[in-house]
């Protein structure tokens, strides 16, 4: 009996040891795959981190790399002077990656690899302020992704916005501004109901002005400097409960602004200069106490109500017919530069990338 017990216990220990060996092998294999992928990236770069020299990014604590359970979950190499291109074949092997921040590297060029769309755990995708070119691959996005930030601003990306982007319901911040994007904005982007920031400014987008109805989480919207069709004042202007900043400058929006727009409790900044807005400006008596700036420069507004005339924050009507005979009014003699809000948002998203616990 004693011999049988010893044999049984020995078998248990052998079984447990084999499990531990398998776990260690699996972790080592995953780490080796990640190391090979990162070395593949570094081989195409100049100015890559100097300690990316072996195949153990976790054990060797590679610069800009964060690991969890011996797998790479974050790559943060913003503003380090990277030069070169991206290797899709290597990036897609980083299967546990959640944060990829290569922003502010002006020497980073070439297209966006479609294979990044295979990174199902990726949440923070920061590629802003580089020199990336080419179109946005439709396979870069799919409904089973968990992306939260998509930041591609200030590159040289062209082509159209893929409709697959509207399938990623988790996105909260979308920055495609300051590129060379063309074509209409996919209608299904208004299904991104978790979106809080929507940046499309300074492209060559055309077609219908996007309908943002139902996007109740939106706080910041900037679609300025595009080539959208002539449109009436959208109904969604007055229906976004979280809106703090609305930038629709140098477009073709016509008609009279609804009084309800100014009474949105969260609204702080309204910049609608260089459109075709007309009629009477009536801010009303219930305008938001957060509303600090209304810039309607160079429109066709011909009249302002007495109540609006008493609005004591910054109101700019320079270049409107209402100022033809009211040049002594302060609002007819003001100009305003871009507020620091956009810079603040950009800095916030790039300087504090997500690092999973």
C-alpha cells in the first residue's frame, strides 16, 4: 500500500511539473514572437531605441515597451525621432497589444498596414503628426475590435474614409483632421454613439454634411475647412446634450441659427465663421452660462435681437450685414484666434497614453 501511495504521489508531481513546463514554454514562445515582431519593426527604422537588441523585450525592459504576463501590451515611442516605415507582417504578431503610440515622429512614412486590423485587443491607436501616406485600408477596422482612440491627425493620408470604421462601436476619440481625405463621410459613422471627440477638419471631404443625430456622447466636433455640399442648418445642432465645442468654419451652411442651440447647458464654444448663415441672431434668455465664445464672422446675418445685443461674453459678428450700420458695436470690431482647446486635447491624448494595469 505504501509503495502505491508513493507511486501515485510521484505521478501527481510529474503531472504538475509537466503543466508548469508547458506554461513556461507557452509564455516563452509568446515572448519570443513579440521580440521577433519588434525586431522586425526596428530593422526598418532609424533611431530605434538602443536597447532593442535581443529577443526578450519584457525581461530586458525595452524602452517604450510595457509587458503583462510576459507579453507585450504597450508600445509608446512618441516624439523620439523615429524614421522609416511600418511592417504590417511583424506588427500583426503582437497579438496582446493594447496601446500603439508612434505619434510625433515626423520621419515615419509610408502606408498604414492593413494587418494592424488583426490586433483584436488594440485600444489606443496613436499615429498622429507623422508623414504617413496612402489610403486608410478598409481591413484596418472590424466589428470585433475594441479601439477607443484612433488618432491619425496631421499626416498625408489620402483617399476616402472606409465605412468599416463605423463598425467599431467602442471608439471614443476619432482624429482624422489635417490630412488629404476625399469623398463623402460614411453615413454609418453616426452609429459611433460612444464618440466624444470627432475631428475631420482640414481635409477635402465632400458630399452631404455628416448627420450627427443620436451621437449623444459628443463633446467636441470640428469639421471645418472641407468641401461639403450647401446645406441648411442641421437639426442635430440643438440635439447633442454633451456638446461643449462646435467648429464648423469655412463650409456652406445656410439659414437662421435656432435659439435652442445656445441654450444647450454644456455649450462653451461655437465657431461658425465663413458660412452663409442669415436672418436674425436670437440667442434668447436661456443661453448656457458656460457659453464663452460665439464666432459668426463673415456670414449674412442682418439683424440681432436686443437680448442678444446684451450677451456679455465674446460675440463676433464682423463681416455680417448687421455690422454695416453698427460699427461702434464691440461685436462688429472683434477678431479671435484659435483657442488653445484643440492643442490641449491633442497634447492630452498623446502625452498620457493608456497603460493597462
